[in-house]
């Protein structure tokens, strides 16, 4: 017998697909130009379309600073985000609802706790940001660029939504809830060994094959290596084979 929860979820998904379909011409015109989808077969594309439809129904994508967000823009973001959860399931995007699009890179000046209380951090200019249990914030200019001509290991949508998978269990530490059958011990061993090796390379000034930003924290390591997994799997396989293996088991 099928568990009731799964049946209800499927029924809910069917209702969404029937009542809120993405028009065929929009889906075709958006997805045929997106580099990430070049390697997907028709079956995978059909599945991705279902998940994108669900995403657009469940999440809100809004523009700020005068950016008008059209349906093709929403599909561009949602479809690439859903590539991460294509084989994990929609529950991996639970716990948040909003995506905010800026026209370009945006400036942040977060408060930080120190001995004096809350003080402003140094201002930074970002292409994307993901808040734990809060919105994903993206620069549309960077989303567009990565959609059509990403560089190996650079993809802002994959990066920020990978943080969402990581944060699903309440904290971002490079350990998302793993699939059934995967070992937390093996995951932690593979990722921490490669993370520490990268940190050593960065601190000793050696050149790295992986974007050195990954050495910022275990959470950034997971997000950056997820970008490599989808955009440059061969580099990842060569530099960090054990991480590649773990990410293959996770993302499938
Ligand atoms: Zn990050």
C-alpha cells in the first residue's frame, strides 16, 4: 500500500500541473537556451517542467528596484533551481517561500553581533544571497549570464539554492539531510578532508583548481562544489573524487 502522504502529495501536484501549466511556447523558448539543460533527455526535461510548475505555484518571485519580473524570467530561475532537487523531491525546498530579484549586483550591510551589541558589518556587493528560513536573493544580471554562458564552477542560481538544501535541517554546515541509504559519516569524511586540503592550499598561497571562495566555510564548500557538480563535473571528479562520488549519490 502507498502511504497516504505520498498519494496526497501526488494528487496535489497533479492539480497544480492541470490548473497552472506553464505555456508550452514559454517553456520551450526559455529552456532551449539554458546551458545546464543541454545534457538532459526528454524524460528528464518533462520531469523538470513538472517541478518548475510546482515551484512557480508554491514560491513567490518578485522584483525590486523597479525590476519587472516576467513569466520567462520566473521560469529561468525556477527551472534551474529545480535541477538541484529533480531527484531529491520538492520537500527539499520546504521552509521558505520567496525569491527576490535585483536588476544587478546588490549591496548588503548586515548587522553583526559583537561585544558592543549589533554593529553594521562591512558593506559587500553580492550576486546572490540565501537566508536561512528566509528568501533567496539574486541579481538578475548574474542569473542571465550564468544561464547562457556560465564559467566552470560559477552558477549563482545553483549556489544559492544549494544553501537552501543545506539549511533544511536548521543550520548551514555543508551537511544537508542525506538520501536514505547514504552515510553521514562517509559524507562528512569526504567533504571535510577535501575542504581542509583546499583551506591549506589557500592559506599557503598555492593556486587551486577549485574556486578558493569554497574555502570560506563548510557551507560555502558544499554550495560551490554543487556548482561544479552541475557545470564542470570533470574538474570536480579530478580534483575531489570522493566529493564527486558523494554529490553523485545525493543529486543522482
Ligand atoms: Zn554562498
